[in-house]
C-alpha cells in the first residue's frame, strides 16, 4: 500500500498499523455489520463487483472455480449488495476539536481514516462528511482501497474552524443509500440535541456509532491559578479562580455530561464509545470495531 | 454616636481606590479551552449551589474594603454616648480599705474595682476630665481634673489596697468641696459600701459577693504569776455556723491549737494559758481559707516592762507614797530637800513643797506646792478657791471634780505649759514639756485638800504617772494598720529606728522629737530600736488589721440601723452607665478581618 504522505499525521507507521487493523478487524466488521445486509440482498439482482481470496469461513458456494482453474488459487466472487455496506463517517472539524494534548483533531482524523480504510478494505462504501456548524467537506461513496488516498488528502487538508453544531448539522444532512452505518466522531460540545440527531439517523435506518473523543485535559482539567478561559471556537471567555471547589464542580458537570450522553445512547440502542485522545489508534479502532 | 475626628471620613476614598486597584489588577492569564460548554455549566452549578460564589470570588477585595471602612471609622474616633454620661467632669472614687482585699469577687474586690474604673475611664467621652480619688486611711487625690486617659489609667493601675479602714468622712468632705467647685460632676464610687453625701448623687458600683470570712477581731494578753494569758476573740462573719481551727503561735512557733465552734454572726473568746513570760511575740491565727486572708492573724508584742525609778523629794507625804506604791512599775525612792547630789538616774522626780533652782539633768518632773522659782511664776496664795471642772487627760475616768482645796498657790503657766486645773483666782496646776522633759506642777499641798479622801485621787495620780512615765510607744497594743504612732523616745536616745515586720529599717530620729510614725500598713510585729551612747534598747509593738470594722464582708456592703443586713437599694446599679469608645472594638475587628483575609489568601478559598 503506497500513499503519498503530506504530513506526519498519517505516517508510514500509521499505514502499517492500518494493514494490521484490517487483518484483525475485518472479520469482525464483516460478520457483525454485514450479517443483516446479506439477508436484505437475497432475491435481489446480484451484480458482480470484485474477487477476493478465499479465507476460512467463506461460503464454498461462492468460490469461483474458473478462477481457481486459471490461477490455482481460491477466489470468492463478491457481489455489490454483499460488500457494500454504506458507511457514513461524520467527522467533527469544529475548532474545539483542534485542542488538547494529544490533539483531538489528530486522534479523530486517524480514527476516521482507520475506520475508512478498514471499511474500504471490506468493500464497503464509505462516505466521509466533515462538518462543524455546516457540512464542510464531503466525500461520498468511496469504494475500494484506492479511494483511500482521497480520504487521506481530505484529512491532511482539513481545517478546523467554526463552532460545533454537529447534532443539527447531521440532522439536516441529506443521508442517502438506505440502511447503513453512521459513525459520528466528535467531542460533542455541540448545541442542539443529541437525541434529535440519533432519531434522524435511526429514521434513515442507520446503525449509529458515536465516538466521543475528548482530550485528557478535558477529563482532568489542569488549572492552578486565576485564569481567563477562552473558548477556542467563539473567543468568548470566562474568568475563573482555580480552587478545589471549581475542579470538584467541573468533575461533577463532566460526569453529568457523559452520563447524560450514555443514557441517551443506551435508551436509543446507540453504540457509544468514549475515546480519550491519548489512546493509541489500534486501541481506539479496537474499541470501535468490537462494537460493530 | 459621636465622631470626634470626622475628618477621618475623607479616608473613605480608599474604598473606590481599592475597587479600582482590583479592576486594574484583575488580569487573568488567558487559557484557551476547546469549549466553554462545560465550564459555563460549572459556573452555573457553583452559583446555584452557593449564591455567594460571586462574592466569594471577590472575597479578598470585600475584606479589604471592610478593613478600610473599619480603619476609617476607628480613625474617626466613634463614641457611643450613654444616657446620663454626658458630663464634663467625672470623679472616680476607689475604696482602698482592707475589705477590698476580699477575694469573693474576681481576683479581689480591689482588682475588680480597678477594672471597672478602668472601663469607665476608657469609655468616657474624649475631653471629659476625671478626678481620681483613693479612699483609704487617707483620702488622696491621685489625679485632678485630668483628661489624659493613659495617665489616669496608669495612676489607677498603680493604686494599692491598704490594710486600714477607709476614712469616709474625709472622703465626703473632699467630694463635697470638689462638687462645690465643679457642680457638673458625676461621682462614681467603686467599693463595697455605699456612701451617702447629702445633695450629691453618688453612683455606687457595688463590688461584693457577700464572701464568707472569719477574723481575729481582738487579741490581748496579761502577765500573771503563772505566765502570760492570752485572750483571742474570733468572729464568724460567714453565712453559717462553723468550727473554726485556731492556733496560737509564740515567737513564731506553734504553741497550741483549738477548734472553736462559732455560730453565724457571733464572736467567741478563746483563752490561752501557761505561756512563758519570756516570749516577745504572740500570734493568733485562724487556719481556714476564707475570702479575706489578712484578718486571719493578729499579733501581740510582749515587752519586759522595766521598773521606773521615781524619787520623791519631800519632808513627808504618805499619800503620794501610798499611791505610788499602787502603781505598777514604779520603784519609789524618798529623800529630803538637802540631798541634791543624789538627784540623778531617776525617771521621775516628785518635788513636794519645794523646787530646786537647778533641775536634775534627767527625768521628768512633778511638783506640788512650789515656792518661788526660776522655772515659772508663782502669783499668790489663795484659800478655799472654787475648783472648775476641766476636761483634761489627767482627770479622765475620775468621775466629777468632787474635791475641795483649802489653800493653793496661783500659778502662771509658762509658754511651754498648759493649764490643767483652774480655780476661781487662776491656774492651780499646769503641765508641759520643758527642755524635752515632761513637767506637771500642782499649786497646792495634797494635805491642804480633801483629794486623797476621794476615789478620784489614785486615778488622777495614775493618769499623771501615765503621762510622766510614758511607754516608748503610746497605746502599743492597739495600733491598727495605717494609724500613726507617737514614740516617746528616751532622753539619752541619739538615734532611733523602727524595724518593720518585713525587716525594713526605718530611721525615725534624729531630728527630735520623732515625727509621728505612720508607715504601719503592714500588719505584724515592729521593733523600736533606740540607740544611746552606750546602750541599745528594743521595744516591740504590733500592728493589727482593723478587723472589727473591716472583716464583716457582708456588713461592709450595707447595714441598716438595726445592724441587720438589708438588700442594697443599689442592687440594680452594679453596672455604672458608661458611654463606649468604639475605637478599640473597631481595631480588634480590623485584626480579625485581617486574619480572615490572610486565611482566605493562604487557603485560596
């Protein structure tokens, strides 16, 4: 796999890891995500799409014996309906995501890239939507690994601006392609209502995954003096004097924030994955694909 | 409320200054966060949980403003006026008598009195003049019309309580005369007994808790053949009957101890026998803790009375011989007129019908029926004069002047003498001190009167001997603390000292005659030491506390005419109305606020 690398965001080591992730994550992703989709494909027109090597567990019936005769290798015929799970990845690129140490933007982009790559590798159709308070960038219907470079390019050039309004923006997004998977990657510091977004996505027959990415400093704030806290998105500020009470109160509010999201997700049967930006990418991906 | 330095309110500009400084100072370091999404919630949460959070954030500033305000108020000298305290002059009278040593109130009544007076003076309106009077044996103006509180309080603190009674009469006179000069005067008495002065409203700050007390109210001794017998009178001034342990100490060693049952308010006599006549100091002591410790002891000094040598120069006078023989302590010698060379070494010379041209070098003189002489003038001789009754010391205890004189010489009292017996034609007797010796001259011959036939004769003679043969210390057994003592120093004495119970040596002479000795505030045994050229004589005397008048702590509070304790009319007036100088309170508040500020600052609240 060779891609042109613009920056260190997606270095060669990251790409190597992606390959490994594909191997370890593929089956799970295929089994888990495609099970439903296969039953939907029965009886409908079967359009040939691609071959892939046989691997243990594949249906013998689908082995292309002609190809075997020619290459002496077992290949499986892939058909459109089987492999194309339409996956929408909604990546929050508001300014608030460009914060933290390690930076949430890096962690979230890597996660988005990794999930895209794994999906593309599984012959799923990936749509990447970068959004803040509007849809900023949109790469629809990418197929095959070759499309991954587009994703990389988009990620490399992605700018973090605007305010977080991912709930409203997703709710207004014209989601096409029927049943599928929607993965939202955001810090969820968003106006609007999470429940509205979930309802909308579920209405669009999406299986929803919410990847909640926060920086360690947002989990455990490190302030020890009188500060003017400036909002990275709006430039608004509030003055605080660091005190045990303040930190205690922050933790209380933070816990309420997380619990609230968890409860909404649970009540709607949404997969909620909390991810700290300090986690290694393989672990992040693991946490996501294990849910998928 | 009055502010005595309203200019200080200009300092209020400090308040906006502090606020401005805070506004300028409050530059928070910018810290960019991803979003204020959670932080806004945090602030809402904090403010919802504690509505004063906003205040809390500015707590230091608020504390500093409070400090500044308190400081400005303190500098403005605020004074809370009390009703009736607005007078230009306050007279503070402190009772310094013995009963103020009682410990039934606080540390002692006296300390409490000083503390209350201190409070009164401290809280007086600035500019009020104060006269501080101590009322003990002597009534002293410690500070007159002073507006200097520090000085007044210094004087007040240095006041000492005495062991004597308080001279209320002198105090009343003094207060009355001051009031005449300053009619707008408020008089406040801090003590344990009220003082009523006609026409003067004396505010009484009563300092008494009716403490239980026992006292040795009297002690005396007599020498008998069996030794010394001591009488101690022990009084129970407590609120109940009591068994009182009493000890007798002889020369500072325990001689005997008894338990005496005394009913409430009564006095018991305790006798002690068989004490050796050689002792010099006897002490009665009550071994009990009570409210007033100093009256639990009384002392008596035992002096070996020397015999006075008396020379009677007479042809024959059986009456004088007999009466002198009755008088204790007289060793009588007789001689004729001619033996002038023998007139030496006697304490008293009695010249009967004769007075030599040259008086003996020593001793006092008593003369009957003198001839013409150089010492005084004999005017004439009269018969059957009428005797005028005179109130003289030598006639005390002699009831009436029921005697007649057949013949007497009329004398002219010299400048150093004073008439003591007057008859129709002039002076029949005089007394005086001439050349440092005591002289009594009677113009008549005893034989020409019926005086020897009257019961008054031995009394008059004894009185005369008392005066002519004085003890070194007058009334030595009955000296109370604070009282003055007159010493009768011997003619040969060159130097005289008094050693106090604490061992201090006080020189009392020369110059002669010795002044009245009044350093008697310390109870116990004193020693008069007279030094002559070749001799040193010691005379012991004791000074006791005036327990009879001071030991009844309940009585000293207030007594009705029938002697029963009555609730004081001033019961409700224990606290004397004072204004209040708020400065000290404000300064304390400043300290408290500064401490809070320091705590807030260090704890980062």
